[in-house]
């Protein structure tokens, strides 16, 4: 059965067992699903899988309940004039939405029609490509995703340094791993070259057994940090200070790869000058990290033979996120941590076109070359616009104003920065369509809510992990249960609307046929046409590693003269700004004495953001996003677990339920983002949590290139509201 052939068995009593893979989060864990009377009744991992070895997490094991949960929408909904909702057939909904889009298109032009694909949409291999094609067909640049909410620097920073075509080192044979603000034990996802969520506990244990050293930078002693050889726990917001200090040690002690830098780095002296002010005593005091630990970490990383530095959503959502990402890339670069000629790449990239993987640089270039936003001199990046500007694109009058928004698998009301502004934007739209299987906080504002298929009801490929698997691995699934209700796959929503607008849906394999509805597999063929491994072969090669098809790095082009730029002018200027700020809070123009705490983002193991909290086994682990605090801080405020506090930033306040956590350093509050409801006063905080996004402003402390808003290391103070233990 592990030869890549579809595997379905029956117990003779009407229960069939299907092999598929989980799509609750990005990790794509292979699972066996027992299906009885057309419904999933049980889920297990698959021990024989060569990559996951039977691993699944608590979230994925709840999919049977998710499929039939009473709160699941089985029909689309239309808002009545009185604000309540009534059921409507998907066909009637598409007719009405199509007519309204036609009116908006004719009145305002293509840019007025926007879409936003959230984290949920990324669990569907056709949702993002269909939304992108919809915009391409309409010639509307207003395509937005969650990528520009939490990690846009991942997209922009490499272009400012230059891109090594063959990529940085693999995790599989790393001698050292430097993990800056990410926790794959919970998030199931890490940066390229980092630890991924494919059976992470076993994989990390085996890596450490073979001698890999682990360095973790995180203000919290996360599940990953407990396994670290060195854990640096800086004050939140000081990642760029700490990384500059590490770079200074590596450069001063000559621990970088001299030969590689001579050949491939253009401005090493400029980097040396830029990090010069970040001397050890200064960095140690400012970050509140022992100087000896900083030196030990720098030496441990730089003296290893192979391994990478990488960042996660912690630093990516904190002040100077682009700078932190840049310094991490610069550290990898000067240490020569790139794949060289003859090296074998870890992932197979089977779902993407065959592209050269040569041991050479693509020169630095401007990262933001897309359509101009109408605020803050920002521009789109790599075919998408910046979500941090979308609320203003809706609210600001003038040409190009967004009037219609289609939300696919996202929840802007609690996810977008600046909740109050976001709610104003939702109310201001002439048409809001939300594709979601539940009545989310955003769906409450919708004109139409479209009920979508859930994972077991559709065919898919592991499109995200194809680039991150730690081996050249393939998988595929067909739908394993029939659809429940009148539901549409996300791609079908865009197909139906494009058909009504007479607009094409262009894909790599050609335009989608409009005369007859395609199948999921027809669409997969169009979206992944020209892939390294043809889709028909991928379908046959389920749960299989292909060592014979691994990508081998080719020699550099003899005429390649491009070099890395590790110290571009704007980065050097930003490093001077960091020095001038003295404290990360002043990046936001805030007096640290008034706002003594820093609120940092985190993940919770039992949910994907707040997605899944309605399920019984997951909800039993907590119905709110607690404010985790150090026990000493709680004692100084006479707080106990379960007490209620108000957390106030310069922008707004939220309420939160306190929970003691000795893995959080003093002066820090650790909270998961994307929780709460549409109320700005948090009456149901114990039931639904509260959105940390309310605490931030879209136009304060933002990144000048990618618009990233500070959503972690937020300066706050607290007030006790309710001491339940008294």
C-alpha cells in the first residue's frame, strides 16, 4: 500500500478506511480516515509514512467532529434588511453577488473589487490560485492575503540582499540551528532550512542525537527553547539589537567564511561599520541577556560547518521586522551557509516548474514593485497588495477605492491590525462576501456568507509543504467523504463569479473552461500544469519519498558577476535608528515608563489561531486566549489565575483572563492573536477571548517597504478589573 497506490479498505460492516492528509494546518500530516454512511468517524496517523511516521496532532484528530459540527454552515446565507440572515441556495447567492459585482465594476472599475485570503484558505491548494486568477482575469490588482499581515519581510528581505539560487542549507544535515522567535512544536511550521512540523519532536530528538546544536532566541521558554543548547531570552522588540551584536562578534573574531565573502559578497566592510556600535556590553544591557551567552551563541553558530538562522512570526510582527529578517539572512550569507555545487536540496519542489538551482547569486533589487497603494507611499509585493493598508483602501475616498470584498478562509475583524478601523471598513463596504464554514466575527458583517467544502470533501495536494518537506516527498488525496449540504469549494466561488462577469480564470495550464463546471482534479491540473512532477504521477505517488528525483545544485554560470548586498543604505540607516531609539518602545514614540509591559504574540497548540475552538476536545483546553504572565509580575499586582485585567496600549484596550506561566520572562505578556469577537468591549472575553490586533495602529511604527505593522512587542500597561480569587 505504500507504493503510491490509492488505498481504501472495508471492514465488511459498511466502514471504509481511506488514506488522505490533514489540512487543519499547513503541515499536511498523512492520516487514515474511517468513513461510515458517508461520514468520517475516526482519524489516525499512518505509521508507515516515510516522513511523518504516524505523527498527527490534537487538532487534526478532531476533523470528524468538525465535518458534522452543529455550528457548521451547510447552506449559504443572505443578510435581510433587519440584519438577520436567511438561507439561500449557492446558485441564487452567486447570481446576486455576480450582479452586484457587475454594478461595482461598471461604476468604479476593476480595482474596486478586492479579495482577501486568510490562513484557512491556505489549507486548500486551489483557493489562493483561484483568487489570484480571478483578479488577473478582472485586471484588478486588489488581491490581498494573510502573508502581508504577519510575515511580509520573508518576501521582501531576500530581494534587498540578493537571492542564492540554490538556497541556504538544509535542516536534515545541519550542525547548528538558530531559531529566532518561532516554535514548530506548536505552529507546525518553520522557515526554510528550519525545523518543520513533520513529526517535530522525534525529528529534533534525532537531530540532537546526531550532534546538532540548537540556539533559540525567544523572550519565552517555548517548547523548542526547552531543548536548546543556548536559549537567549531578550526583551521583546530587541531582536535586531541582538542579531547585530551577534554579527559584530562573528565579524570581529573572523569567524565568517572569508573565501565565500571574497567571491560573493560586495559590501562586507559596510556591514562591519554598521554593526560597530553594537558592542557586547551595550547589546547585553539593552537586551537583558548575559554577555557570555551572546558570545557563546555567536561562536556556536559561526564555527559549525552547516546550518541556518531563521525567523518566525515573533520577530516578523515586532518592531523593525525587515531589519531582523535582513540580519538573519546576512548571518547565513557571511557564514557561507548556502548550498554549493553538488549539494542535494532537501525538498522536491515537485508542484512547481523545473527551475535552475545553480550555486550563484541573483543581484539585489527593489522588492516592492507592484501597484501603488493609496496610503503611506506603499506598493504591492510579488503580485499582491498589502493587507495592512486594506481598511484604508476601503475607507479613503477617491479613485481606486475598494467597494467590494470577498473574504476566503479569513477573519479580518480579529486578524487585521487595528480592529476598530477594520470594523469601520467592513461596515463601509457596498458588498462583503465571506466564504467560511462558521459564523465568524467577520461573517456577522457580511451581505452573503458562502458555505464552503471542508477538507475531506475535496481533492488536494500539499502545495505549501512541497517547498518545505525535509525530503523530496509527494502526496495527493481525492475527496474521501461526500459533501454535506449545498457547499462550494473556494475555487468554485471564484469560478462561478468569473463566469457571471464574463471574465477569464487564467492558470499555468490555460484558462478554466466556463461552459461546464470543472472538477477539483481538472483545476489541480490547470493550476499545477508544468510542474516538476506531472500531476498524474503525483496522484500515483502518494506518501512517497523520491531520493532519485532530488534536486542537485548545478555549477554557477561562468558569466555570473552578481554579488550579495549585506548592507544596503536603507538597512544601515535603520540600524542607526535602532541605536538612537535606546528602547524598542520608542520605535512607536512611546514612553516605556508609562507602558512597562511588552505584549508578544504566540501560538496555542490546540487551535490554528482561533480556528477550532468550537470543537469539544479543543474547546475543553480553553475557550479564551489567556494573558500569560510571569508569576512574579502577577504577585506584584496581586493576581491569580482566572483574574480579569485590562491591557492598554497607546491605541486601545482589551480585556484578558490572566494565567501564570513561568516560561514567560518578567515584563512580558504572552497572548495568541486572532481571537475575540466583533465587540469592542470584550463582554464575552472568557468565552471567545479578545483580539490583540485592537491594540495597534496601521500607521504607527510600520515598515516603510512592506507596511508591516507592529503586532508583537506592543508596549502596554495593565489594570486589574476582577480578582476572582478574592
